[in-house]
C-alpha cells in the first residue's frame, strides 16, 4: 500500500470513527432518557417488541425503548465499519489495531447486555454494566480518533518529562469512568431522588432514617464524591498542562475544555438533584458526562503517546 493510499485510508478511518463516536454519545444520552422515563421495559421481550417488529403506536414508552434499539443497530454498524477500516490500515501500532478487535468483541458484549437487561427486568447491576460497556466503546472510538489525528510537530527531545502527567491523566480517566458507572447505578437503582438538596443530602452529608443510613443516599452521595474527585483531578491536569502549553499545545487546549466541561457537568448534576431527576436535565447530565470522559481520555492518549515517544528518544540517544 502506497503512502498516499495509507493517508487517505487513515483520513477515512478518522472520519468514520468520529461520526461513530458522536453517534454513540447521542445513543448513550438517549439511553439515559430510556432510564429516566422508566421506558426500559416498554418492550418487555427481545429482540421483538410485544411480539412484533414494530412497537405499539399508542405506547410512548415502547416507542422510546424501540427507538433506542433501532439507533443501537445503526450505531453498531458504524462501529463495525470503523473497526474494519482500522484493521485494513497497515500503519499504526499493535495497540491501534488491537483496539479494533476490542471494539468488535465489546460490541457483541454490549448487545448481550442490552438483551439481558430487558429479559431480566432491569436489575440495577445489569443496566449499569450495559452503560459501562457503552462508555468503554466510546472510549475505544476516542482512542482511534485521537491516534488517527495525532501530530507531533516539535522535536520530542525538547519536551519536558511527562511521567507525572501520564499518571495524573490515567487517574482522571479511571475516576471519570467510575463516576459514570456509579452515576448509572444511582439512576438504575432509583437513588437519584434519594437526596433532594445540594451539595448536602437534605441537611446532612449522610442522612439517617429510623433504620439507619439508607442505601439510596449512600449510593447518591458516593456518586457526588467520585464526581468531586474527577473535578479535582481535571483541575490539576488542566493547570499542569497550561504550564506546559508551549510544549503540549493540543493537550493544553484539551485540558481547558475538560476543566470547563466538568464544572458545567457538576452544575447540571446539582440542578438534576434539586429537580428530582427531571428527564431533560438527566439527558443533559448524561451527555456532558460522556464528553467529560471523551476529552479526559483524549488527553491521556496524547500524553501517553508523547511519553512513549520521549522514552524512545532517550533510548535512541543512550544507544
């Protein structure tokens, strides 16, 4: 394969993966609407809906759930297309090509989890696993898009050491995924309405009812605490990257975006709690959470790539 042909294929891969990424975030948001409106069992069977290939026209919950399934099918085709394009490209690292295989495997897992969620009547842990799987798919697409877009225009030997940044960005990625997972469990276990106040839960950090501390408030406040960790980590990461913006301009810009997104996400989360999980606010909260995850992971991929290149450059110099 000629260099020009590889570049064209890489651009096509980036375009398809980007479209699949945006579509997947919208699909995850629509999934949050399914949960918030109690439409998860709008179609109690799978893959049909009330024994038919189309939902009852007068059942709004069935329509919401069935729409999610249709959109998931379209999203699955987009993800498969992106994975095939990655596998066809002969450039890139083994990790880049391995991400395509992981996409295909995880897509199958995601379909099975979606079916299991319906057939087992929406246990909270299955619904949460379905959300975490979808978020991981979005993460893999983010990795592919960033890898296709990466350009390192300056000599790597002039760049500061990035080990600390790699660890900090890695911690932020883990915390962001955990926040989404705990948030999904908060929603699917109906703990979203357990705390009507903000930042406290009612008038206390851990409200105690007549039988002790309720599980709902614990789940809800755990989500808030994890979100606070994400906020602190992204603030630290943005501050570190801003100081190194001459060496890492792209990562520094992503840091600014991430810090603004997470602040907005916290404010929307507060509004969601005080509105007792209004469906529209819940959808916005879910949408922003996915984009906090995407930008955080993009920063980590950029920093990790630069760290790897720095290590390689030092090895070449030492040899």
